[in-house]
């Protein structure tokens, strides 16, 4: 599978013949100034929660591409009210078959409110199953033992975890999360964008390596094979 990083917690994965875009926050991100959100492809847009640094470009990308937005119920209905036509507003523990395969919403420990202050429901993560393999994006979250259930129920090719600390897990907890879900390889996101989440890249890579894990830190705009 091809994985492209767009900065912060935004990335896309090519899976099941479709392009899945996650938590698009590109236009307001100064670290992603070289990325043109108007050229990013998306068949599906998956949004983990209501914070602005995870959904700033959703409406524009969805309207341009016709992509289906998959999100927790309150987040999804908020996008419907904004004029997004193709929305799958789901809830935790629920799964749905899609053109790329199957997606299931998992629990996440974080907060969620919409940019206008309205109720954002509960944050989530996603387990994606496809003919190319399965992967897990935890969304913004603390380490939780619920992650063990993800690994017990689904054989994963890789996982995507926040590693910036302060607002989410740091690298130490992300390494434990990788153990919980049963992966040896994970991609780090949600770091460097703001001063409190500035990451020591070398230390993070060493911490993962010491635990027998492979941490992937693609540059913004870089595409890697996972």
C-alpha cells in the first residue's frame, strides 16, 4: 500500500483500489505550505474527531472530489449541514462495507468539539480492511488497553499513531500501542506542528528501535510503501 504524508495527522493510503484521505488539515498548516490541497485526490475522507486541526480542508476536498466522508455521527451530520453530500455518519463499534473493503470505528480517549463550538461527539479511530491488507489509525488518543482488542480481532499490516505527546500519546506509549495491536511497523503522526508537540526525531526513532519496532517518519509530501 502507498502511504502519503501531508503533515500533522493528515495522510492518505491507497487501498482496495481507492484513495483514503485521513484528517485533512493542510491549508492552515504552515509546515505544509508546499502542499496544494486543491490537487489532493480522495475517494473517501475519514475524520477522527471534530477539532479544526483534523478537518480544516474536509469540505473543500469533499466538494471538489465527490469523496464520501466517514466520521463519528455528530461530526458527520455537521458536515451534512455544511453541504457535504456524501456522508457516512457512523458510531463506535460499528462497521460498514465500502468500495475499498470494510471500515470499523474504534474508541479513542481524547476530546472533540466542532470549530464553531458545537458538540463533536466522541473521537474515534479506524480499522481499515482491504484486499491490499489491513491497517489501524488510532486517531488522537491516549494509550488504552482497548487497543488490544484491535490486534485480537484483525491482523494488521501496519498502524498509524500520534507520537507528539502533550495532546496525545508520546513515543513511549505509541511503542506500547504497537505491541497491543500486534504490529512491528507504525507511522508516527501529530508532531512538530505546534511548539508543545515538537518531536526529537532521533530519540523517537531510537526508542522504537530499542523496542524492536520500526517507526516511519515520512517527510511532508513524501510517499512511502507500507
